[in-house]
């Protein structure tokens, strides 16, 4: 294509859509980027000369340039099959671009289409309104009436131009459908409008257009070449900094271990710490292997495993119950155990069922069967051996129970390892179920060793059955859209179970607990309270029951530190009541009970404040933090009752949640310490007023498009990326989007999905939604995998995403998401953003600047309706 003006670019696009290899040449360097953005090769001569003329046309070039151009054209003429020429110079005869020498070199059967034929033509033998065949059988088409020969195409192009012309004058001003209002403040409009409301405007009332001053050239950076010695010195400095940091962390761990050793009641506590450490290290290793697409199932399965707080509740029911003859709890300690047991079983049942439902969405028709029924044999052997030991006095029941507990911990660790990919994920869920089953069976044996009577076992069975039933009912109503708030709600149950378990342990052994156990009781209450109420607030924000804006109380950080200070004082008083002698007129156990009640209230308030102080945009991180907290609460309970299984499983969940939190903070550009401490050290952004950046951030107007416009863009594009957000989940548009992707792929287009790590309301939620719609795994890419490809993408379709595709994260230091890594969709050639209405914002609370970029069009309406309409139009083609 010779000449990359409007006609030339249209020719390039049409040829590319038909699968041709396209090359283009133009004397105006400014056209290079446009040509390459269409996927064509821009040809250049080895002489720097700008051929840009007035009005967007080219100017005549120097003789030296013409010679170099002729040589380039000769090389191309040997190779190409079709040459399309479009070069015109106003007021002059069209320049000859394809001379006789080039025609002689062209292959027989080649074609030259000369769109400049009316002005003499760009091809040597062109004759207006004729088709000339050369001696070597090259056809030269010189029609000057192509608009009438292609009437439908010409009418469509002209009609689109007229419609867009009118739209640019009116509807784009009001942003309201059906309302027309001419914008006289628009430079282009007021310059072209010669009459308005019956009055003449030209030339007196037209303000001449003043072009903006040329953009300042970017500062040239000096390249500094460093010597090997300088590079080595920098490497040493970095190594030293890392060594100091690691030494500080190691020193803190060493001090913590020594404190534990000094306060430990016996050697069993040291063995418990060993189990905790090894399980934590194993969990740390396996969690890193979990695929990002499976982060949602990972959180669901660890949430279900954290229901092992049932172990503490069941053991509380068994303690001191040798004389019990009723299924009704008969003491405060037993009531606490009953509450912990029932809530834990709600979590276990609901968590595993939700995980199973999610993982089933990833299964495809051509996937092999799982044959999970064969796993019943090893599980049956393990459980049969345990009950044989209990009923037939085979071996020491305590040793057999401990062995089953080890199997439980191994299965729980293996469950997370199984989530490394989709092929083994369902096996991972089954291993998690087996791990919890083994743990509960082991606990049942431990209850027997504690002297539990038949009514106690009946009581436990009733509580377990009721809790499991409630969990199953809740899980049956949960879909991918409701997943985040459901996980948050289940986390709250773990927190309450940890608190009631700790309270029951203290009430059942008041006056006889050692320092280590008292510390564990207090910490379980503290962490459980934060987890319970923090999860409730997260549930409210995720479900839309509470505002997503961060709570900004005066002295927020000081308030959090004050509550933590009270917690520290309470811990000292709880462990050693003599510290308060003379200050409070209570006996030691009354003081301990008061301290425990106060920390239950303080931790609950702290959980509310920490979570409420974090904006809705950070809720995916908050969910992972709460997931980690539930694990640490389980750990504290394990140390409290000297149960290795709880310590091991708690470490697994705690490290899993912590690693996910770190991954999410990295993906969102957030400080992990700030998130954990309720936004400590950050300033809550206020609403900006004009003059503070708003005008700069939102320059331009959003271009509203229609369904037909989007379909046309999809048909023209070869490279398409679809970026879904939480709006896709709300609209339940995943099935229509999947059909659109499959239809485009069947047309030979390269279609991919780009997923942000925190798209949706919890990690991996959008992956689950796309799996539900049977989108193939190989079409779904993470942000890091696809971000560099947007520059080569013809069309990006953004559906229900806002913050995760906002250019403000990179351009606007005053916005709340500045620094957050985002999908750079605005680098695509064209972008279509589906929104319900203009003015609606994401969790960051600000309009997305990409809506006002020149390459972006906005399709308003419900995402489901829009996607269904696009699917219908595509199916007709």
C-alpha cells in the first residue's frame, strides 16, 4: 500500500482482515505508528526527510529521496502480488510511484489498484476509467468511480461518517440517550458551524483555532556505563542489606524461641513447637506451588480445614463428663464446647461443599474420570484400625490415635499441594476431606480416653449433624458470585469457635492452668475476636450491606495502638494477676476472668475497626488476612490444649493465608503491614475538587458506542483480549462472553482473557466464573503473562472491570490506587468498556480515566444484555 492516509489505512485493514501479509510506504514518518498498529510492515528509505504537508497531505520530496524510494520500490515489486496506490498532492499531478521498471519486475497475474487515477495516476500505464493489462500480464485498475461500483460500502462509510459527525456535535456533550445539544465550546464544532438557530456565524462569530503548543521533548537520559568493580560494589551493598534484614528476623525468632523455652510447662510443649514449625515449613513450600487460578478454591479448602476448631470443642465436651447422663450441656465449659463444635461443623461441611462445587466447574468433558471411590480403601483401613484399637484393646489407643492424627496432618498438607493445577485439584479437595475426617476420628478416640460417656458422644453427634446440615444448606445457595462473602462469613465462625473454645478451656480448668496455657487461652481469644468481627465487617462490605469506603475515625492509628496496648496489659494481668495487686480489689481468678472478658470485647472492637478502616478496593487482601488469622487462632488453640494436630493444621493455614496476603499486596501495590494494621500510616483520600487534579485526570469526552459498533470492531480485529471484572459476575454474563470468545476463535481470531490477580472480590474468583462457562484454560492468562501484549492487541473488551484497568494507578499520584499494578488495556489499538452507566466507580471511588482516551469507546447498559446482543449479532455472521 503506497500512501497511508485514510484510504491507505482502510486498504491495510481490509487486507489484514483477509489474511494478507501487508507492507506500506508513506513519506510522512508520522504514519509509521498507525501502520504498525494495524499489523502491517512500514517500509522506510535510508534517508531522513519528512514529507508531511499542509492539511494532512504529503508534499513533493527531494530528488535524492525519490531515487532511494525508487530503489526500495523495485525490491518490493519483485515480491508483492498486489500494489494499491493512494498518493495525492493538492493542486498537482499525482506522483508516479510505480514506474515501468517496477511493472516489468512484477509477477504475471499481479494487480495494481490506482486510487489516484483521476489525477493522472501513481502507476506508469494508468488510464482513467480503464483496466490496462501489461505485456507481462499485470493488470492496472484505474477506475475513478469506485464509490458507485461499491455503492453499499460507500453508503455505509459515508453514513457512518455522518452519524459520527452528528454524534460528535451533540449527544456526546450531554451523555444522555436521545438528548441532542450542540456544544459551542468545542473547538471543532464552533469552527465548522456556519449557522445556528437561524443566525449566520461565519466568519464573525467563529473563533480561529489555536493549536496547542508543541509538546516538550522528553529529556534525554545519559547512559552510564559502570565498571565491573562498581557493579560488584553495588551487589555487595545489596547483599549486605539483605543479610542485615535476615539477621534481624532470625534474631527475633531466636528470642521468641528462648522465651517459649523458658515459659514452656514441660517437654511435650517443645515437641508441640517442633510439630508446628515443621508443618509450617511444609505448608510454606506447598502454597507457593498453587496456581493463581486456584487461589479461590485454596482459600475455600483451607477455610474448611480451619473447622478443625471442632477438635477443641469436642474435647471440652468430654472433659469432666464421666458422670453426664444428658445430651444437654451441664456446665459453662460444656456450653462453650457445644457452640465451638456446632459452628466448626458448619464451617467444615459448607467449606468442603463449596470447594467441591468450584472445582467441578474446572472439569471438562474430555477430562478422565477421578475414581475417588478407590480412596475409600486406605481411609477405611485407617479408621477401621482406630476403632479396632478402641473396641478391641489392640495396642495403646493413645498411640494409635496419635498416628491417625499424623495421617490427618499429612492429608491436609497434601490437600494444598493437590491444588497446584486443575488436574489434581479435585484430588486435593478429597485429601482435605480425608484429613479432617481422620482428625475428627482421632479426637473421638481422645474423648474416649478422657472418659466421655455415651450421652456425650450422642451430644457430639447431634451438634455435628446439625452444624453439617446448616453448612450444606448454606453451600447449596452459593455460586461463584457469592463466594467471597461466603468465605468471609465462614471465617467468622472459626473466630467465634476459637473464642468459645478458649473460654471453655479456662472455665473448665480455672486456677490450675500453667503460664503457657494461660498465654494460649488469651491469644486464642484475641485472634479469634479479631477474626470473628473482622470477617463480619468484610462480609458486609463484600455483600454490599456496608459502604465500601474506608472508615476514617480521627486518630485511627492511635486508636488501634491503644487497643493493642490494652491487650498487652491484659495479657500480663491474665498470666500474672499479682501485677495488679493493690490496683484492683479482685481475687486472682476474678481478675483473670475480667481480663478475658475485656480482651474478648477489645479484640472484637479491634476486628471491626481494622477491617472497616480498609477500603473496599482492598477487600481481596483482607479476606486472605482473615484466612491467615483463622489459622493462627487454630494454632493458639492447639498450644492451649497441647494438641499437635491443631498446631500443625493451624500453621498450615496461617502460612497459607500469609503467603496469599503477600501475593495480593504485591499485585495491588499495597504495604502488607499497613493492610494488616487497618491502613496504618496511610492517608484516606478525600474527594478532589477542581484545581486539585480533577480537570487534568478527566480531560476529553467519553465516546458512547452501540452494539453494532462493537461487532464491527470485533470483526475487524485479529488480536482480541477480553478483560472481565466483578461486574461480569454481578451480571452473570460469563456464559455469553464464553460464546463470544468461541465464535471469534472459530473465525480465526486470536482471543484471550486477561485476569488481574485481585479481579473480583477474592483471589481467583474470575477464574472460577470462566471455568463455570467452560472457557478453556489455555485462553486464560494472568496479568504478568499478558500485560506486554496489549501494545499488539487490536481490540480489548473490558467487561465490568474498573480499578484493575485504571491508568490512574500509573499516572495519578493523588488517587487511592496509585502504584497498584494494573492491566494496561489502554495501550491496545482500540478499547471497548462495558459499563452500566457513566459516573459509576469501582471500589477506589473514582471514575476510570481510560474512558476518556481517544482509543476508548463506552458501551452502556447491563453487561449481560450487551453480551447477549453481541453474541446474537455474531451468530448471524
